[in-house]
């Protein structure tokens, strides 16, 4: 149906079959044939709708009856037109309401999408902040640990170096006295044997003081009391010092093997690198168990990348556990035997040096930890 705003035609108001039915009813009522015609004539009466002529009603009826039939036809057209107007208004209102609902629905969907994106962004920010907080917690623990080691090393250096210096000096003087006594006790076999034993005791004591001095030096290097925060680092020297410290702990059955290749210096934080090496070496040593075993430390340059490999023949790591080893505070040891931060701190230290830490392990077959550092210009 065309819009009611257009000028309606007779066919728009009454379809052809309805026109024929109405004409039959008028013919029956009037007793004469009543027909529609498109043009005027002597026996035709105009059919008007809203001041528009829609057609002509032709009949042989007397003029008065023909006019009455035409008016009845127009009366029916009038109410048909009103119905058509109401239907058209209802259709327009329904379509407008549907269009408005569609617009509101689209606006609601767009709003939901904006809130969904906003919620995802907020969740991402929350996750990032949680990660930053966890990282700061690990860094705080690491910094506190390093400060404690540094303070301990400073105390050891202050409290032990001076007495060790006195002892070493006195032992050298005692050796000179023994030499003088030896010149005065010539020919006395028992005295000479006693002096030789005395020299051996003095030499052993001197060796002990030198070992104490080396331990203090290693501890100072490990904590880097006298070094700047950022400096060129000799990774091999840091590895050697860390291994010496691990050996001084007297781990039962621990055998450390160093196969260190020539490495260029790496710009970084010596104290933090020492801490990363110690954390990995400590895990390797503890993985050996009470029966002991071998920890091998290798260093090399591979495809322009500095690599440090720490390999143990210990208990290994289960596949389901391997995915969790870098999680903060995750540990498989007994309560109080570990913080669960060793590898996570080591990973953060490697990341601060544009490096990465890789672990290859099988349960019962040992573990290989590879620490990789990109050289300057290779990152």
C-alpha cells in the first residue's frame, strides 16, 4: 500500500474484487445495474474523495437514486480512508518505535563494548601493578639481603683483617726467631727435629691466615663493598669468588668443577650478578642431596652471547614443577628451608641485564641452568 500522504486512487482504497462486490450490492439494492466508469457522462455521477474525483458511477437509475448510490459509495470510501489513515499512522509509529529501539539497542551495545574494553584495560593495569608490587617485593628482599651481606663483609673486614695482619706479622717474626735458634743449636738432633716441627706449625698457621684473608677478600668481592653499582664485570672472577664462598660452607660431598672460557667484560651490577650466580649454585648444591655429587660451572661465548652454564647431577625437577620454579615464594623444600625467591630473583637480575635464564631438567637426571647475557650491541 502506498503512503497515505500520496493522493489515493480508487484502487488504493478498494481493491478490484471489493469494488465489484460493492457494485453488486448497490445493483441489488437499487434494482438496476450500477457500474464504474473512468469518464463523465449523462447517466454518470462523480465519486469524490477529499475533493478529488476518483471515478464515475454509471447507472440507468433516476438522477436522485443515482446520486444517493454515489453518496453511499463515497460514504464507504470515507470510512475506508479513515481506516487506511489509522493503519498508516500505526505503521509509521511502529516503524519509528522499532527504529528508536534499534538505535537504543545499538547505543547499549556500544556502551557495553566500551565498558568491556574499559574493564579489560583496568584489569590489565591491576595485573601490571600487582606484577610491579611483586617485583618490588623481590627487589626489596634482594636489596636487604645484599645489604646484610655487605654489612657482614664490612664487619668481617674490619674485625678480622687487623688481627690477621698482626698474626701474619708475628708468624713471620717467629719464623725468623726459629732460624736464629737453629744457628745456636747445631749438632743437637732432638732440638733440630723440634725446630723443624715448629717451622711446620708456623707454616701451617701462615697458610691458615692466608686462607682467612682470601675468604674475607672473596666476601668483599661478592658483596662489592668497594665497587660502584654499575661497572664492567669480569663474570669469570665473580663465578670463581661465588664458588669459593660456596665451598667454605663445607657442603658434604660437594664437588665443584670450573671450566671457564675467555669472556669479555660485561657492563652491569657486580653485586646483583654475584647474587644471581649464588642463588643458582646454591640450588644446584642442595639438589645433590646428602650423598653429594658434582656441580660443573661453564662459561663461554656462543654466537655473540655470553653464556654461563651451571650443571648438576642431582635429583632433577619434575615436569609439572618446572613450570612453577620462577614463581615468587614457590619452593619444594621444607618450611623454613627456603624462601622460594632464589630463581625469581635470579630471573629479575638477568632481565635487568637484558639477559635470560633457561632451565633444562628431568626428574632423576640432574639440571642444567643456562644464564645468557647479550653483549653490547647484540641485544
